[in-house]
C-alpha cells in the first residue's frame, strides 16, 4: 500500500461508521427479527396447565381466527408489568393463548388468580421445547397469528403502552384485515 492510501484509511472508516449510524438511527431497539414471520405456527401441542381451568392447544387451534400468543411465567417480573395490557386486550375481545414457560403449575395458577386470566387457552411448556420451536428468546414474548395459522408479528420483551399502540394493535388489525378481505 502506498502512503497516500494509508492516509485515507481512517477517513474511509469514519465515513463507513457515519453511514452505519445514519441508516440505523430510527431502528426500533426492541425489534428482534424472527425467521418464523410469515411461516405456519410450529407443529407443537401443549398440554393444559394443571389447575388453570383452560385447555391447552395445538396448531389446529391456531386457525380460523386471529390469535395473540403470549409466552409468560410467574417468575418473570416483566410479565407482571405487561399483564394489564393483556387484560385490556382480552376485555376488548382479542383471543389470547398463553404458553406458560418453565413454571410450576401451582405458581402459574397463583399468578393468574392474583392478576387475572386473559388467556382463552394456556399450554404448559415445562421443558422449554415448545418455546424453542416458537423461536422464543426469553419471556415475555408475544406473537400475532392470522386466521390461516401463520405468524405475522412478534414482539420480544414486555408490552408497554407504546408497543401495544405502535406494534401489536396494528399487527392485530392487519391480520384481521386479511380475514375480512379473504372471507
């Protein structure tokens, strides 16, 4: 390399870093891409959580209507924080299925008795196998499944007012719109 080329190397690196920052400045830091978006739900059947008085579910149950799937656990502090938003969605008629990850059934039931139960169905995932199939990084995570059983949206982390209004609700509305136009 010549001296002139070496002299410009720091400038080229600086311009590259500025471009990288410029193109990522508006990127949502909560966004974690999922390879499951626009793919059918995993072929996993979950047994009910003992004592929760809700049935478990499998892939066939995730067809025919728009469903929100929420991965939660009683030991998860952010799950407690997001729970009022799930209750709000359930009160609005949104069908929510829960995947109870690595939790003792009695703890899950106590959690739901304490905070309310927004779930239409709750599947137990004591060994984390279903969560792995769903591509879960950690709890809580929330998915939108369209009426064809296809995952159309994923949110990693607890729901907040902002993520509810800017992410989850529009995803539910978009999934419902495809049902309305197809049916």
